[in-house]
């Protein structure tokens, strides 16, 4: 319950930050042309993030902790269910390795919504995931829930996860 409140608070704060950054943009000399260009860029950014998600799902299915951790910014944060908050590439890799070593581990996820900020340097993704592990008797236990990933555009134009926060509720 506490994690749910923290995630909800984080989502509210991030939404407010996105709104504030959107409101602070100056009007362009040709608003229609700039709007079309931003729409195209935002569509390309969304497609790039969806492509990264598809690659990330494959890395997780292969139980490749190193590759799974490569989708995060070097200072990124993973808030995995039942694990301590992992910040930085090494901690994130270790958290993925621990999750992947759980008996019966299987994880899939898929974005429902990707929203790129007006400035184009940040985005958030809302989606669903399905996590399966085996209990002590070897019986598969599956959790279906939601997640939010906050993405940041890197200097080279690529996208990296800044915060990955699965929830434990549907």
C-alpha cells in the first residue's frame, strides 16, 4: 500500500512537471509549421520508445540481466516489486539478475500509452505487465498489474529509462 502511494505521488509530481514544462514554451513564428514538426518528432519518439520496449521484452525473456539493465540511464532507478529501490546501472543489473534467478521467472510487459513532453526531452509510458514466479512448492504464481516508465532523451538522441516503477495493482 505504501509503495502504491509513493508511485501515485511520483506520477502526480511527474505529471505536474510535464505540464509546467509544456506551459513554459514560447510561441513560434509559424505555429502551424512547428506544431506539425513537433507532432512528427513526437510520433518518431513514441515509435522509438515502443521499439526499445520490444527489445527490452526480448532481453528479459532471454534472462539477460546485463542487456535488461542497458535500457536505463546510468543514474536510472528501478522500483521492482518486493525489492529495494535500485539506482544506477550496477544496482539495476543486480536487481534484474536476482529477479531472473527466481524459480519460474517470466515477465512480459507492453505499453498502453506513451506521452512525449512538448519539449521532446522526456516521456512517460503507462503499461501492463505480467510477472510469473514459482512458489515454494513449484506452483506458478502470476501477478498482472500496471507500470510507469519515465524516459529521458540522451545527448545522442536515444532514449533511456530514468525511472521504472511497476505497481502491484491492476
